[in-house]
C-alpha cells in the first residue's frame, strides 16, 4: 500500500515526463528520416506544447524541402529527355 501511495504521489511528474518522452521519440524518428511520424502534444499549452509545435514546424519544413527536391529532379529529367 505504501508503494502505491508513493506512485500516486509521483503522478504529476509522470504526467510531465510522458509527453517529453513521446516528443523525444518523435524527434528521433524525424532525425532518422521518418517524416510520417506524428508529433504529440502540439495542442498542449506551456513549454511542452511550444516545443511540440516547433518540432512539427521543422517536420513540415523537411517535408516541403523533400517535395521541392523531387520536383526539381523531375523537371531536370524532363528537360534532359
């Protein structure tokens, strides 16, 4: 019972830690090139939400860069044909 009380007493820390952990996983996925990863916490307020929105904006920028690079490559191939 005492252990349960200790865990319940630490719940707020766990609530803060879990979004941070999830965002770190998302950032790791993005840095590995997985741009399909969902960035959690973008609707949250405070620092966690701000960080999540920044990561999402960075991910969207990478997606746009990849799209433009593909567009340029296709245009170059079409001009060479």
